[in-house]
C-alpha cells in the first residue's frame, strides 16, 4: 500500500445522512424506497436464534470489503425483511443514537422482536425514557402481547415494562397476562422469564394474587426446567414480604403473607426426599431453606434430616445437605454431623465423589466444635491394631479425599494443625508412592520452608 494511504482498518467518518435526526417515516429524511433485490445495511448484533421468524443473511464478500472501505473496521450485516416499514425503522434506529419510541410509533413491537440489538434498543428506551414514552411502549406491548410473551427477544420488552413501568402500568400488564394461560407461560422457556420478572416487580397484593394461580401445580412446576425457576422466585419474594412485615412490627401481616405460600412449603415437605435428589427439585428445596421464614424453614429441614444418609451421597442431594450446614440451626447441623461420623463413616464418605462435598462444607460452615469433631475423626490412628489404619493417611492417598485433607489442614488451628503436620510428615515415604498424596505433601513442604 501507498505510504500515505490509511490502512484498511482506518475508521472513515460515516456519511452525512447518518447524522440526521427525525422520524423514520418522514419522507424528506429517509432514502428512497429500496428495491426488492437491494439490501439494508446497518450495524447490529449478529446473534440469531434457531428458526428466527425473519430471514437474514450476511453481506457478500464484495459488499463487506466495500463497507470496510467506507466505514472502517465496523462490521456491517445485511438484513432482509418483507416489511419495508420495519426495515426503514430499524435502519433509522441504528443510525440515530438519539432515537426514541416516539420515532418508531406503530412498529415498536416488531422492532422488539427482530433481534438482540433491536430488543436492547427497546429496553434502553423503557429505562431511560419518560413516563409518556413508557406508556407508548405499554400500549404497543398490549396490542401485540401474544407475539411478545414467548418470543426469543420480545419477552425482554415485557420484562422492561415490569421493571421500569409505574405500578399502574405493571398491574394493567399483569391483568392482560391473566387472560392468557399463565401456567403454560410458566413452563415456557421465554414466558417463564416474564412471570419471574412480574413476581419480582409487582406490588405485594399483585404478587399474592399471581401466586394463588399456582395451586395444585407446584410439583409440575418444580419438575420442569423452566417452571422450577418460577417457584424459586415465589419462595424468595413471598418470604421477603413476610420478613419485611415482621421487621416492620406487623406480625399479623407477616403471618398472613407466609400462610399464602404455605401450600408451596407443604408440597416440598411432603416430597422432600424425592425433590432433593431431583435435578430441578434440589434447587427449590435449597431456596426454601435459604429464604423461608423460620417456622417454614424448620418444617423443611426436619423432614429432610430423615433422608440425610441418602442425600449425602446423591449427585443433587449433597447440595441440599450443604445448604443445611450453611443455613440450618444447631440441631440440624448436629444431625448432619452424626450422619458423617457415625460408625466410622467419615473415611468412606470423604472418598465419595458427592459426600466429600458435604464433609468439606462442615469444615467451612460448621461451628468450631463441629469442625473439631471432624478433624479428630480424621486424626484417628489404629495402625497398632489388627486391620488398623490412620484415617488421614488413607484419605491423603485417595483421588477425591486428598482435597478434604487439604481443606482440613487449612481450617485447623494450633494443636490440631501441628498434629496433622506430624502425622503426615512421619508417613512421608508412604505418601510419596501415591500420585494423589502429592498435593498434601506440597502443603507440608511449604510449611517446612517457613
């Protein structure tokens, strides 16, 4: 290339017409109508969902080269749509950063559904615009509600209205949604996101009204990959309402609010064993332990302790047990501890792929005396007896349990930490023969250097 010519990635100024501001449908401010074989060029996010309702294609290599010459390194895409008005509106929105919903009135819902970039434009205007602009968006959404609710991109417009709209606008939108099949929406990949946002943003009474729609559907929702998120949100928000009322000095309201979601807790308690070992059910049980008011939380915990042995070794149940240790009270933590240490079970459970997570959770979240009990179990040495062994040495040689030993050394204090170092150092030769013990030996080596 000529030394005075700019490199190919040099960003040339955009043509003058891109800086014009005004309504997209103003005949004096838009290019002449585009023929059927011509394309609309404008920068956008190149994300396209499977089976999108609009057909879009990449620009040809020649066009890409020409666009780079004209606009620098900015990547431009070619979009085709049968709706010329929509194409012009999209073109206008992408060329005018100050565009508002007023500029695209009459085609707002189409823009919201087109792709990710156009959807973000709508969300941004709902967030930054004034009340009148949001009302315009609300009117557009209500007139195209069925198209937006389960659309890959359109659902975000409804979420934006719930988040940034006035309380009256939220209630009006929710009333319109009630005319649809709310249960089907909760089970839909995109519809469930709208319902979750509604639960999070609606006023207290409106949320209570929505939750009552879920009677006799709780287990269906919990076992569904989308519906379980709705139940998690219900537990979180309704419990938050009840706790806020109690902290505000209104115990009667707090009791009333917790009673309104009692049917959710009852279904969890009645099926806690099966739900705790379910891919989606375990998440709901964890949210109940984490967020429910004390009385409801204890109901869940007490029903679950009977299944502790099964849950500790389950690929999903072990997460529930960890939540018990993080959020449960003294009695429930002791019950988990007994499960881990009874009849010398600690050695086998520490070597287990899932139960080892629960052992580590005791070391992280347990009270000081609970940690000490686990550490003492690990330090037991019966090598002087027939068939005896040193627990910490056996664990150090295991591909899974060596991580438990490392965590134990990390959380141990004073005398117990020294005992760990002594036992491991005295068996250094035996441990050096195991490929998995090297991580424990590395920790000992670091300590010796100090």
